[in-house]
């Protein structure tokens, strides 16, 4: 089984890559650790594979090129930060000590890492979800009404967004808004 380079932390998954002993003098670190900014194992595995292939390419380039000149901490950190920003849409500073790297140019990023496929909108998923539940007869009519009204309220508050655009901050904002709304929202014409 291939190494996943994943460590589960309470805040989500962390990418961990142990630097081979022959490369450690060039990089001046024994391991690299970066937050993958996700709690989803499936998403973390995808991001970790892309980052591992990038770092493997850097390591093989270091082995082929011999001694390095200057430090490349900014280059590697910049590339990995860019990869994470493309997939998460978030900007965060990755602060790590400097690592030496080659003076000329950079290493190529793995193909297709930054490409995020478009996902369906929440209203489309709701329709499919309700249709599937009706065909399998999972819900009673009352349950169906409660579940669909809850999701429709989320759509009304947060907007009909793509599924992959909904994250913890969206849900947190929804919860805060929900706490401000009256309990009998549908009954009051003002709302």
C-alpha cells in the first residue's frame, strides 16, 4: 500500500513528508508539514498525492543536479501554498524556515492539481436527494417536508451555491443567521 503522507489532527488533515537522509543537508529539515485545510479524508488524499509528487520531483531534481545554491524555501513554500489556494480557494500564510534550492527556475507543478471540477448546485442535489429517498421509501411524508424545508431555508439564507463552495465558514454564518431569526419564521408575514 502506498504512503498517504497524512496525519489526522483535530483541526483537519496535515500533509507530512519525511525527507530522505541524503537530501536533508540540502533542505536542512527532516520533514515537511503543511495543513491541507480540510477535514475530508478523500479531499486530503487527493491534495497529499499532488503535493507528494511535487516534492518527489524536487528531490529527484536535487539528486540529479548535485549541490544547490541559495535557499528555495520561498519557492517550495510558494508552490505548495499556491497548490492549496487553488484547491481550497483560501489564502493563508505557510510559514516555514528556509530550505536551500537551485538558483535557476522552478520545478514543474503536477498536472491537473489546480483544476477543480464544477459541482452541482444545492437545489439540484436537494431534488436528487428527495427523489432517491422517495424511491427507497426512507422517509415518511412528515420527514420529507422537514428535511426539504430545512435545506430550502439554507438555500434562502446562503444562496443556491455549488456544493464544493460550501464550507465550514458558510455553515457557521448560516447557524449565526438562524439563531437571529424567529422560531416561527414562516408564520410571520414580515419575513
